[in-house]
């Protein structure tokens, strides 16, 4: 990825928030993208908060969206994804934290998919 110093600063600024870093960490694990409701359930964050963070990440050029019926899937933009993969070793060095919990919750949530697609909305009522 060809980054100048300003672009690099923008990327790190967008990832400086704890929730956005957690979102990026989960999106790294799922190349084909995650539905907003899957992220909401996995992060145990209210849907409006997740959507707001995704919007900021999209504005920063980190995330792109695609619609499939009523579902909105988000994934990391390819150059950013490759850049974050090189930094993923930093995630691995962290002690067992909420990132591990997020991954566990995401695995449970992805088990609800049918043919690789989200078919249910937010499952945790308090997050709607």
C-alpha cells in the first residue's frame, strides 16, 4: 500500500477509537464482510453506535459497504485491509481481552448464517 504521511495519520486517527479498532479487528477476520447486525451482536454495542462508527470508518476510507436486500455488509477496503494485516501481529500480542471475546461472539453470530448470508437481524434485544 502506498501511503503518504497524511494518509497514514488519517488511518490511525480513524482507528484510535476503541470501538472502531474492535470493528476493524473483526472485519479482518471475515474477508467477505459482516452485516451491521452481526457486528452489533458480536460487539454488544447498540446498533446506532455501530452504524455511526462504520460511517466514520467509511468516510476515512477504511470501510466499504454493499447492500444485499435488507442487509448492509461492510468490509475493509482492500489496500487498508492489506495494511492492517501487516499490523495484525500487534493484536496477537495483546493479552486475552475483549478482542478475544468479540471473536468468540462473532463465531456464535456467524453460525446463524444460511449459505454464507445473514438471515436474521439483531438477536440481542437490548441492542436494537
